[in-house]
């Protein structure tokens, strides 16, 4: 029994470490926006094509900034690949489903969820239901992972229900 407990403790430690790393990647994923001007970040209107191109560079800047930290490759990738799409049409590197691991896919789904549900200077946040519909559409288009999108929808739905009880 002691060996099984030790085995489970090791698994628990690995899960805890992964959770801490993904939390850190989430906290740092937009650090590259420091290289994008406030006139773009805080613009209350739709961005022009040129402004949107500059805004898209933030993910690449995140990659460059976090590349300077020793032993941070995993966190760097999880943070910087949050705009990659499974069909290879994301940015900054155009990675495909085969090149994106689960934490990178999680980061992409959560970033989209947050962007859609939060109020922004140029739009009001969407409801959980509408956001999940849009994520389902993105699954059909090959942008995001179906399993992660479903889990994300269920987690937020369950959290909302618990608050209402």
C-alpha cells in the first residue's frame, strides 16, 4: 500500500506542477503586448488592418521575451501559442494540430473564451451560452480542440450553477 500511495503522491505532485506552470503561462501569455502601443491596445473602435497586424505580433513578442528565461521553454510555448489554430491558420508560427500539445490547446480555448466573455473598449462581453456556441463553430472550422472546448464549457457552466445554489 505504501508504494501505491507514493506513486499517487508523485502523480499528484506532477499534476500540481503542471497546474502551476499552466497558471504561469496564462499570467504571461500577453506579456508581448508591452511591445504594442497603447493607442492600439486601448482603441475603442475596430482596428485597421495595419493595427491588427501589429496587435498580432504580441504573441511573437511573448515568445521572444520568454525565450530569454532559462528552462522556460514549456511555459514559453504554452503562453506564446495561444493564437495558434489546429488547422495551421493561427499565429505567430502557423502551427498545426500535430504540433500543438494539450496545454497549448487549452491556452487557445481559454484565451478565446475570455476574449469573448469580457467587456472590451470596443464591445460588450458575450454570455457563456453564446460563447460556447461560437467555440462550437470554431471546432467545426478546425480552429480549436473539440474535447477541450466541451470541457471548458462544462467547467464554466458548473461554476455558474454552483454560484446560483
